[in-house]
C-alpha cells in the first residue's frame, strides 16, 4: 500500500507550498509518469486513491495536469499523511520568505487540454 498510495506524493510534499507547484512543473521537477510509476509498478491503473478522494475540481480524478495534482496534494493529501510539523512549516513559510509575487509562464502543463500556463512564484527573500 505504501509504494502505490503514499510514495507518489513524496516529491510534491517536499515542495511545501502549493503556490510553488507551477515552479516545479515549469522546471520539470514534477512529471506525470514519475507520479504514476509507483502505482503502475504495483499493478494498479489510474491515480492514487488519496488524490481521487481529494480532487474537488470534478475532473474525474484524471491525472493530466501536474500543477493541479501538486496543488491538491499539498492542500489535502500531504497534511493528512505527514505530521503536524509539516503543517507548522507550511504556515511559517510566509514569515520567513516574505511576500510572494506570482507571474505566469507559457508552457504545456496539461497533456489532455493543451493548457499552457504555469504560475511561477518568487518570494521577497529570494530577491535579497
């Protein structure tokens, strides 16, 4: 169960902030196949159940947009899998990193719709 239902989320949980999902997708640190490979290795098809249960966008839990998968994971899945320390670190990021500036970058982020916009976030502390 761990290998097919928990492991796929670890890369995203390390990002810590859902606002950074666009950055990770843009830099190709998140990949659809890499997300689904642990599930497939265990003989299952489709998304891990934790994503299916928490995907409120009503896309039928289709895994086509890794930015969306990352956002759902960081808002809903990771806090349930990981300790209260994870939630505390998430809450402290704005205090340590400062104000976030969101911009958009054009790139293919959704294989089924051809969506080409990723949100990129720069924090005030990164400018220092």
